[in-house]
C-alpha cells in the first residue's frame, strides 16, 4: 500500500485516520461538529497532536454533542482551561462553545451544517488527485467562499485554511494524492 506523504511512515493513530476517515464523505452532524472543533484546535499545531488528544477532547466536550456543548458556561471554560488532556486555548474553547450555540439555532430552524456544506458542491465530493503534497493547497476558492459564508452566518474561528482542512476531513474535498492506494478503505 502507498499512502499520502503525511501518512506514510506515520504512527498507527495517524495511519488509521488517513485510511478510514480522511476524505471519506460524512453527513453525520455530530461528527461534523467534532471535526470542526478539532480543526479549530489544530490551528498552529500538528494534526498528530490533535489526534493524540482526540479521546480527551471527546470527554471534555461531551462527545461533541452540540446541544450539550451549547450549554457550557464560564465555569466550563475555566474547567477546560485546566484540562491538560486538551488544547488549553481560551479563545478556541470559547469559540467552540459559540459555534455549538450557533448550530443549536440552526437545528431549531431545521438547518444542518452538513446540508449547508454539501450544498456548496451540489452534494458530490470534489475529488482531486494531486501528484505531490506540495501541490495540495492550504486554501482554495471553495474554502474561501465557505469561510466567508460561515463568518457571515455567525460562526467563529473558521478561516479559509481551517475550512480547507475541515472540508478535507469531511470528505467534501478528497485530496488523497494520485499515488495513494488506500483511500476510502473504510466508511464514516
């Protein structure tokens, strides 16, 4: 098997993520919120760090159940700021809670993040097959468009680079390299 460069010679956690999650389309709302949060938390850090802390994030953020996270208050922010198992960045924590509150409003209005995001690509993944990792862009016209729309809708910490990674994680963008022979081994 040949993997994308970032997953070649990686540890088991990273390899599993590459083989069974990254680039595999999902329309699960809880998972979408989880990946949104993890991508926000990753900003300025390595993805390996985030994957290593994933179980701690799940415990800290109520398994990413949007309705529960939306109820977090200042005491929860303080609690999370003392949780060594996660990234203790007050802005990222507060923006995660804010985004959960925005999603709760959307859900109450009958909207989902999944339907919203997939509408940008007419419900079909955009499959790219770049030859080298250096060709994979940090952001695209699509991630810029989605970022702008999300900010306008009241979401925070959703710049175009974060959105690019998030769209890749959700399988809306499938950016496995052309040489990769393991893409889509599993389904979300």
